[in-house]
C-alpha cells in the first residue's frame, strides 16, 4: 500500500509539474512573413542553430514520417528528400507512426516536435485521418513550421480554414486528381471497354472524391457503365484483399471488361493481377491505375496492365524548397503556398523503361539544381521560378535535364 | 487456548523468520523489477538524450500518449486478474467512436451517450458469452473482433473519416487528462483492492474451481469484468474522439495489443490472480511510451528502434516472469 501511495504521489507530482510548465513555452508565433523563424525556442523546437555550411545555408531539422517499406511512390519521394536535405544542410528526422490511425499520427507529430524539429513536412496522413486541425494546433502551439503534400485544400472546407488560420503553415502540394482518374478511365474507353468496375478510396476524403469525379467524367465521355466499386479499407489495404476483390468482381460481373484502380493500387494491384492470371482473363479485362507500382514495368510489358499514372514524388521536395528558403530568412513568398504539381503518365512499356532509368532514381532534381532554388545561393530565384519548375515536371522534363547533365 | 500458537501458525512464523535479509532484498528487487527497469530506462535515455527526454514538452507528450493506455489498463485489470483478455477492444472502440461521431453530428449529449453505451453493450455480450458459452476467451475475442471490424465500413456510411465538432475537441487539455486519470486511479484502487468484487476477480485467476467451491458466483464476476472492459472502451472511444477530432475505421487500431503489452511490461501475470496489480497498468504504459519517445529522441534509426524495443520487451517479460517465481513468501 505504501508503495502504491508513493507511486500515486509521484505520478500526481509529475502530472502537476508537466501541467504547470507546459503549454506556455512556445513563443508568440511569428508567421512566415519574411523574418527568420523565431517561434521554436521553447520546447517545441530550437531556432535553426545558425551554423552555416559552405553555401551559407543555415542548419535546421526537418521531421517526416518514416517511409516504411520501399514502394514505387514513397521510394523515389524519400530518396529525393534525403538527397535534397543533404544539399540544403538540413537534418532529416524520421518518426514512425506506431499505428496507422489518427492517434498514431498525432503521437508521431508530437514526437517530431519533442525532438526539436524546426519544420515538419507530412504527406496525406492528416487528411486521411481527419486531423489537419489537430496538426495545425500542435504546430502553432510549439512554433513549428509545417507543410502538407498530396493534400488539396479548398476554400470552404475545414482543412482549408485550419491551414490558413495556422501561423506556421507553409504550404501544401497536390495533384489534379480529377485528371488522373479521368486519364485512367478514358484510356479504358479508348481500348473499347464498356463495363467497368472500380477500386478506390473510401469516400469522404478530398482525393477520393476528386478521383471519383474523374472516373464519372470518363464514364460519360465514353458511354461506359460502372458495374461495381469496392472501397472497403480492410480489403483495399492488402494484396490479398486485391485478389479477393477481383475474384468477387469476376464472379459477380462476368460481363466486366475493364477495371480502374483509382486508389490503393500499391496494395491491391499485385492481387488483382494474380486473380486475372489465375482466371486467364488478362486479355479480356483491361486495367488502368493511379499511383506507381514496383512491378508496373513488367505488368505493362506483359500487357496485364494497360496504363498507370503516378510519379507524384516531388511535391514534398517543392515544400522543402519553400521551407528551406524560409528558414534561411529568404522566403520565396509571403503567402501560404498551395501548389499543384504534375503526374507522370505511363501508357506503354517504353514509357515505363524511361521512368525506371531517369525518374526512379532519387535525383530527379540534383544537388546543384536544388541549391539553385535557394535565394541565398541564387538571389535571382523567385517564387515564380519555382512555379515554373513545378509546371515543367514531366517525363520529357526529367529526361531533358538528365541528358543535359550527362 | 489463549497464548498458545497453533502448529501451522508456528510453522509459518518459523518459515518467515527463516527468510534472510538478503532474500528480503531480493524479494523487493524481484517484486519491483518492472519499476526498476522503467527507472533504468528513463535514466539511460535521459542521459543519452542529454536531458531532452525531461523537457516539459516531452514529459507532457509522454503523459499524453500514456493516458489512454493507462485508462485501458485500468479497465482490463479485472479481466486480466481472472486470467482473461479482450481481443475485441480495438474494434469495439472503433465501432463506438464511429457510431458516436455520427450521432454527435446531431446532438453532443446523445453522441456521448451512444459512444459509451455502444461499447458497454458489446461488453455485456462478451461477458455473457464468456460466462455461459465456455469457449476460450481469446477465441471469442477474435470472433467479436472480426464481426465488429466487418461492420465498421458500413457503419462509416462509406466515409473515410467522420469529423466531430470543435466544441467537443476543445475539451482536450492536460488538466482534463490528469483529472480523469486520478479519478480513475482512485476508483480502480478502491474497487480492485478493497471490494469483494476485486478479491473475487483475483480468486478466479488463482483457481476457478477453488473460486466456485468457495461460493463465488463466477458467471456474474466474469460478466461484470467484461462489462467494465466495455465501459472502458466507450470512455476511451469518447476521449479518442476528443483528442483526434474524428472517427474512422482505424480508430483504436492496436489498442488491445498495446494495453496487453503495457500490462505485461508492467509486471502483470497473464494467468491472473494476485500477480495482477493496479500499478502494472501505469508502469507498463510508461515503459512503452518512454521507450518509443526516448529511442527516437536519441536519434536511433527507426528500423533499429523496432528491433531494440522488441528485444527489450522480450527480455523484460522473460525476466519478470522468471523473477516472479523466485520470490520467497
């Protein structure tokens, strides 16, 4: 009993200490309007130390979610980020989300702040988990700059308000998801499909809704019918689930001649292909999908896959450029940036080979190109120049720049 | 009779006298091994992180992240003491949060009631199955887990996340968490250590046949333990909604495993009985979260962190179990 009481008292004391000392440490947010970041001197992160490298770039710490196992989307994305951080004198700090849930993401972001990160760049986790407001609150309280990727926010929705009202929000990058799904659906229409099934995100997030809009437009343009759709995350988050979904589609809709995978393809595509091959239907059912996949080249070569759109692996890089300029006291813009970047379309085996050679490398933008986007290194570089870089991103752009370097 | 000591009592006294001081020290160390491990881990990580672990933000973060696991541990305590476990907790929390969030869109008081009552209702069903169907407890937990998980998607109404009102999320604060934890701790200490029900739970864990023979209504006690677990799931679901501002199919993911891990790290014995104590929930949750936070702050590679945590967990659990058996009473 004595031990228990001692434990209880110790716990109450620690709680009380934490409650008394917490919450008021972060400085008044300074916003990102041109001055050196200054809100990180409390427990939420230190001011970039001021130690500069040979390019005059200040050292600072960037938090990101741990990429986990390599996949065709996150692999090149993180490789590019690691290369760029090295060039920009940025320490990249990974945190694991222990659970793929809102709680898990919140805990991971708390841990980034606790590790004194000066800035945080997140993918679409906050959007998917519905915690954009919570992220804004945590970062504002701690005085940590933050950006999102793969996240479209639009005026009128809660996420837009959360970002715009956050003093420390820097940017979000996103892609035209109506276009990506429309490209996939139209390709099926051009291949002569009339009866489609769809695998996609659970409704309710902006990305999924836009992709549905793109599919719908394609269905109307080519007078195709959507027979069925599957959005259950318990199925769409594994390869086995992909096979189960496809087996069900084949059994229930023998007239099906096309499948559009508008989301979760990195998980389901292998299962879908396995089901098609098992049922010997790879020539009868055409498949297109969004988000690159590690086996896309071989699937495109064998003909089991007819087109894939993805390559959206540089949005975080653009956010890093914005944040790095801000940390160095030379912000490219006074505004909170909402940047639309491009997809890469692979409609043939040859396209896939080009991507493998030039895009799937981790240095879509080299250290030299990265440094040239820093105003401290290249005072002539502007926000408009960055937008031009974003706009130019395509398979041709990647090849042209790589060949110029060679 | 008076002044005379009975033979068994005399033997017991003799046996107690025979415990040497060294053994007494050993007993103290063995009994408090999880707490000692926690202190060592905190000290070690405090040193290697140059004190960063003890910054007010990180202390607050650790307490914040421990909070729900401690509550979950308190709720499971009565079931754990019986040697039982509820593998459907995560799914139960998810369902309660989803249903609650949908009703919260209409009415906050009604939404709160639905969240708590839904999870409690699952607890009642689980308790009745546990008490009367006589199937292994982990099988029924897995079954209920599958059943509820299958329902989560339709219950979401096809939505990825269901946001809850800012009025509710504004309730989140360290102070609220402290108050809830202290109140829950007081209730659990009283109920577990000083009531007939608490003793009965431990008695069932020590030996169900003996418990039946000593007149304990085992079915009632088993059902009650599951109802308490269900009620806890409801409270955790509500607090999760307040913390995250939304519900989804992943709400509560892995909660049962983390609570189970916390209890075992805290020194709880999986077979139940007197080896399950209130402090297990606190020490275990603290160990789990301090390790997660501290290894990251130390700058350890995230892949290696997982390996280190796994090795430490196994070592701690094996050591606790071995040392428990060496305690001389």
